[in-house]
C-alpha cells in the first residue's frame, strides 16, 4: 500500500523524538488519526477540549525541553487550540500544532466551519504556513519543526483534510531534527567591562528568572563572590531557591518584602535570564546590567546601563575569574536578616489555627511538606499561584510550571495531563482554583480516559478570588465574582476519580497525605478563606487609596459584613512589615 502524507508526518515526528500527540478527532483529521491508529509509534492522548490539548503539549515541552505536538480539526477545532498555543509561545517552549483545514477547493467560499487559520495563528507562533500540495509537506514540516526547536516557540502547519490521504512526496531525509547545541556568551571585552562595573559596586543584587535553568551552582558561586543577595522572579524559583545561602525570596506582585527591599537598596542590579515585567519593582536608583539569551529582551522593562547577550550557564563561568572577591558583606547580611524575618512571618500564617474556612497558606504548606521529592506542581493562574510562589519548597528535582507569562485561567489540570503523560511515574499536583477548574471541567474526563493519576487540589473559595483582590485594590466593590460551586469531590467520584472534601483544618493534614498516596487520579476539594489578602510587597499610594475607597463603598452598599470577614481573616495575620 502506498504511503500517505500522514504516514510521512508520523515518520518525521518519530525521528524527531516526539512520543505522543494531544487532540480531539474530527473529520478533517481522519487521514492523520487513522495513520496514528495503524502505525502506533506515537501515543494518542485524547483530550476533551482542544485548549486542554494545547496546554498539555505546552507542559510536556516545558518539562522535557523537547518538541511536543497537538492537533485540531478544521474551524472551531483548531481555533480552540489558540489559548494554549499562546501559553507555549510566551513561555518559549517548542510546540508543533497541526491545524486541519476545510477542503482546499472550498477555501474562500464561506464553506461550513471555514476560518483562516494561516492568519489566526500568526500572533502566537514563530512559523505558520498552509500546505497546499503534498509536494510542499516534507519541506514545510521540516521547517516547522526546526523553527519550533531552535526558536523555542510554536510552529503551526495548516493542512486541508484531504491532503493527509494523498500519496506522500519523497524528499531525501536528513538527520533527526533536534535543537543544535551551542555556546552563547558575550565577548571577552564585554565581560571585562561588566566585571569592572561589578567590582566598582558596593551593593549588588542579583535578579534571576527562567533563564538561569541549569546554572544554579554558577549563580550561587557568583553571588558569593559578589556578596550579593539573590532575588528570583516566579519562573526562577525552581532553579534558584534551593541550596542557596544568598536567597532572599521573590519580588513582584506575588513576592514579599525581602525580595523587594534587596532590589530597592542595591546600587547595581544584575539581571540574569529574566524578562521580569513589573516596572514598579525595579530600583529607583541603580546601575542595571542585563544578561539574556534573547537580545531583543534587553532594556524592554527598564533602562539598562549594560546589555549582554548570552546564556547564563555559558556566561557566568567566564565572568567569575574577573570578579574581585574582597568586598563588604553588609548589603548581603542586611538583606538576609530581612529575609529571615519576612520568611518567618509568612510561615506563621501557614499553620492550623483551628479556624474555618481553612487558610490557603496552610494548605499550600502541607502540599509542599507531603509531596514527593520530584513532584511537579502546577498552580492555576490566580490565588493558587500566590500560595505556590510563597510556600512550595523547591529542591532541584521538583518542578513548578504554569501559565506564568500568558496568565491564563484553567491551565492547571490541562497542563497536568501533559506532565503526567510525559512522566507517568512522577507525582503531578494540579493546584486548581475553583474558577479555573470549572472553566475546563471536562478535562477531568481526560484523566480517566487516559488513566493519568494526576492529583488535583481545589482551592475552593467560591469566588474569582484574585479578581476580587484587584477590585478591592482599585477601590471597587466586588461584583460578578461569586461562584456557585458544586461539591467538586462528589462530582469527581461520579466520573471515576477519588474525591474528598475538607472543611475543617484539623482534618486537612491526614486528608492531604491520603490524597497524595492514592494510586490513581484524585481530587481534594478544600474550602478555603475567601478574604485572605495576598498583598504585594510594596503597596502604592493608589492601592492604599483603593482599599480605603473599597471599604467606604462596601459599607455604603450595605455589605459591611464583607469588611468584617476581611478583618477577621487578616487583621492578626500581617504579611509585611
């Protein structure tokens, strides 16, 4: 039997290290899915929503560093991929999306389910092209894969459904397409200039992000040489926080006071592999040096005095011999003392005080304490990210991933699918918000259908909690944020997932232990405090004014009981000094 275009795609994906495909079947995909059925080299992971499939691929690419693949049928099918693909693109992870299309002869006629995917996906991809003939496919597929793995982004191939069934067009094969190893660092002259600036500085602070992956020991050594406190952005937490005597915590909207202070008090800020977006958290007066593998990101957030292009792992070993190690430790000592105090205050909040609803800090701390040493944590965007950032303990083997740049709700369970499918023996914990879980609730069925033992913790506060906080900070009375939720544990049990619900903090420790130990998918529905404030490490005058306005407006609207709940939850539980 003659080989088809679909056979060629599978062959190429397999040679490039792809092990599975995420998606939902559809008539325009029949040629491809039937080839998958016959070939069986690639696993088919059946999602219940294409957005979930794209999120799953994004998670796999994040954890493995290798190409992941998702597919969608014509029109609405591939259109549903777009949010998950935006997440992959903005997280800079390699994902190939195959977007099936209507019959080629019907394009432009307003045909059933017609869209223009070659236009729709341009903004969330580094490569997006339509295959019009079988002869185009082999070369365009190679280009798409190469672009995804080298640029670490999304590539989209739009393929009319009938082309999958066409006879393959032979093209001489090359080597399997994998990312090409390289060394990228600044020139010797540039390193000399940077070293001179660092040696002249009295108070250096390091800010590290996702780009420090694989460079933990080098960053720690550099911090020791500079006597510099190390602050991490959220995406740098898993790579910098552990085994680091110079760590002073996180800054940003989710951070706490010690990270903010270490940056504000420095005279030189060394940014390593971070595109930290919040301009208000940069120092008001300091020399800023930025090192990034992508030169276009330098100076994007704040004016930079020295910009360097290179990887952190390649650059720091070349920089270290140039650093003067005879320097004062005063800035480091002061920053560490502040960190110990701030960290202690945070830990004081993560205890069982016997009160209901349960404090989400306590739940996050228990998850950290009882999870395996190599667990993968995936928080939903919203308040679960706050508690994950502040209370999950990293150790060099654990992973913390999420929609941290794109900032999409409903990522946790779907990314859990990709994490668990690519690492079947690893503990995967989705820290779901009640709003996020409900948004793609059908992905619970993806877990049962594919026998994926993901553990889902629901931070159930019956609200769009982080949105409420934003409203309060801006001075608005909360509106439209109430969630009328079912018993998520009962719902989980109804579809074949172990489900338990906890309302009393005295029951939580044993419930978390049992939940994590379960052999299979499990959901723990925890009723948490709605009025727990996740205040940023520095509050602007506008935000302070906003909270005052919120209080006044709330009283005037007849909802003073909400203020009483807010005070009861937070008045004796201060986060910041």
